[in-house]
C-alpha cells in the first residue's frame, strides 16, 4: 500500500474527504514551490499535485498554460521537478503526485522516469494525454510498485470505460467534472454528483474530482459526495496575481486553509 492509498484509507475511517491542491512546479521558482508544498502540508492538505511544465498542455486552460510558460522560462524540466521532490522528501512525507504530459516522459525515458520517480519519493503520476489503452509502457513498469498511475474519467465516459479505468488506476480515479480544459468556473456542473455516484457504483476505488472548483462553496459541495477535491487553476491564478510580492506565500496558503476547512466540514 503506497502513501496515497494510506491517506484514503485513513480518511474513510473518519468519513472525511481529501483536499488535493495543484501547483505548477517552478512557478514562479522551484524554491517557492518547495515552500508552498511545506505550507500546504502544514495547512492540512492531504496530497500535493505538482504540474510538470510543458509547452503544449492540451488539457490546461490559459491560467495553467501561463504558469507552465513562466516555469519553462526558468529552465524547469521533468528532471528538475524530480530533483525538487527528492529535496522535499528530506523534510516531508506527504504524498506527491506529478501531473505531466507524455512527451517529456518519453524523452526522459520511461524506464528512467519510473526508476528516478520512485527513488525520489514520488507517489503517483497523472498523464492526461495517455489513455489506458496506450499506457502499458508506463503501467507495466509501475504496477506493483510504490508509484501509482492515476487515470482520468470524464462526464462522457461510458460504464465499460469506467470499468477499464477503475481496473488500471491506482490510488484514486480522477474525475474531470466538465468537458473542457482546466480553469475556474462560476458554477459547478449539475452532473458531478450523479456521475461520481455512477463511478462509485462500478468500483470501490476512491474518486477525486477536479476541474472548475474554485470557491469554498464548490469545495464543500463536491466533498459531500466525492473522496477527494482537487483545486488547481484558482491557486495558480492567486500565485500569478502575487508574483514578486513578499506575501505570495501567506496569501496562497490562506486560500488553501479555506479550502481545507470547507472540504473537511462537508460531511
């Protein structure tokens, strides 16, 4: 059982929901990313999702695209992100998931990526442009290891496809709450609850919901029926609004504390 599975097992015992913040690694610097990870852990986050910057992030909207551009200009790469996690592991055991696209992994080398990720203490990987049918180069290497591969389900996923995703995913199923790219939305999709219930009727694996969640009200609503709440663009936008400001860390952490409180108080 890896660290992600342990988190969900412990939360199930207390009937609470995981809060999973996303930030782009290296935005604005790797040093600040490291500080944010420690601050989020102290604020009560259960799992951290680190985006690996990429020049053509097809699942991401403008906010995360621009964060990727800032990080890439700073020379951040898959290799430097893995090194960052290795350094974080000296002081933290919070589960860390990388979310990145297949091209950098392919260029790095799948074998080397899996080996170096496990050695660095990375707990999971999400590759949005790698469907289950084409994931075997990574899946075969990560299966039965401490590195979980996490697959995405969407509102358009059929029951048969959800069963395939549930069979192959490790840690949790990432339910994308809407058809479209990442980014904040004024209102949540009305179908999230029924689709989470549909997935949970097909598998016993935890279901975490991301895309479009940005307010405490959103987080509380989703946390009332999902096993995990994932927020990315709203946090990344806050980082963007406070670039080069001395209180960036405190402002972003304050927002995360609000979301932790909303998530934990939902049931």
